[in-house]
C-alpha cells in the first residue's frame, strides 16, 4: 500500500468521488457506473529498464459490491495506515501473473485492504494467508471471503507478526523432497517497504518469490545495483545476496484512490536457496562489515574497516583482488565484498 496524504475531515468517500467524475442517471442504481480511469499521468524520468505502464480501463473485480460494503461501514482510507484503494483490476491481474501464481500455490498477502488482490489470488486457485492490521478491513475480508476454506486472515501488524507457524501449517507435507515453496504477492505500505524486504528475502527456505507493489523510485533503487552512484547502499548488497531482483512494470498513480503523489511499480525478487548464497562464513559478520563500510561512504575502506583489522592488511587484501588500495564502498560489487570479507574477517 502507498503512504498518502488523506484529510479525515475533507476526504470524499469513494462513491461520491466516482459520482463527481461520472454522475449516474436518474434511472441508474445507487452504485456508481463503471468508470474509465484517467490515463494522462506519465512519468517524466528517463529509465534504464524497458517496462510496461499498466493503466488499462478493464474492470473485472466486483468493486461495486466491495465499495458498497465499505461505504456501509463508513470507511475511508486512513493516513496512519497508508491505505489506498486499487481501482484497476488489470494491475492485480498483472501482479499475480508476475508471481506466476498457479492452482495449489500458497500465497502470503500483506495488507489486503478491500480484498481486490485477494480475489484475483483466490480465483487463480491459490491458498491465501493474509495479514491485515486494520480491524475494520479484517471484518470486511472475513465477511467477503469467510466461506472460502482456502482463505485465512490474521489481524496483525506484519512488522510484529509471527506468521511462519501459520504458513508452515498450510505448507505441511510428509514428503520433504516434494516440498513446494510459498510465494509473497502484496501491495504494501511504502513506509514499511524496507522492513518487509529485510524480513522476507532471507526466507528462501519458505518462499520461492516475493512480488511487491512498491513506490516506483524504491523499486528502481532496490533492483539497480549500479556502482559509483549516490543510490548504491547496503540494501543493494542485501537484496542481491539473497535474491535475483527484477523490475517488472510501472503502475501510474491514477490507478489508486486517493491518488498519491508518486507512481508505483511492481518488482519481483526470486529468492535464493541457502546453498546458492555467496560463500561467507557468517552472514552476520558479512553484513556488519558492509554496514561499517557504508557508514563512512566517502572514506577509503582501509580507514572505515580498520576496526576489523589493520589498514595494511586491508590494503593487501584489496591488492590481491586487483582493486585499488584507495577503494571506497561504492566501488565494490557484491562479489568484491564477499571476497574482501573472507580475506580480512577472522572466522
């Protein structure tokens, strides 16, 4: 979900907003007619990645029933929870397609909100474990999907939730050789993006892929690990250590209500198995070294890492890797950091 400015005193309900754009005729029902959402919002920034902009006017989900239920409860998006409503079901279809969700898959969904993405996941034949913080949305979800055995919702804050026991129950199989990994498909609040990524990416023993709808700029930063840029940070090392990331497509801001100030994007993280992680004796000591290096981003490594070993040893290690002795953290790739760690950090 996006974190968006919403004024509780002035925000219109979704229904009144739709009516203002396309007023119903006197003979129409009390629900707003299907609306073709705006398509004139275009990102101006040049990009390195080829991508598709998802802004179709196709509407398949039962939004009218969902919105009627929300209006009945007097619900509007809550700024404190970063809530927004997805208007375009085609985005949900593409999100599920990016995760390659198939019949029998177990999917973790974070922040299901109104259940529009949940609906697509269930229609794909998945078993869905949803985690929702808002008790009003939980009540709505249980009312909407309560009769479906393949749906479970936990009223929890994801950043504090111990969901693995629930997930392992759904994944339980007597044959470990045929263990099928779960997937994560979610539209998450921007303000917990980093927390979600750090929590999920090291879980390759449970998940095969994590597909998230993020702020566009965040998605690009997480996927792009270009050296010698101001955006190159420890999180890039982290993401590529535990996964193979991919930028899928941009989602224009006009696909949400209320409309946020930024566009979104879908990114896929294909998780690595433990055996495929870069070879380090300890991931804890490895990331401790990486964080120390970037704490002094403008400093040479022979100075920022001298609490680990003498500067001369660091210089010798860099030379043995064919790297300048004056190297700074922004000049090293993931493989460079792994090799340096294995040379200077004592087991």
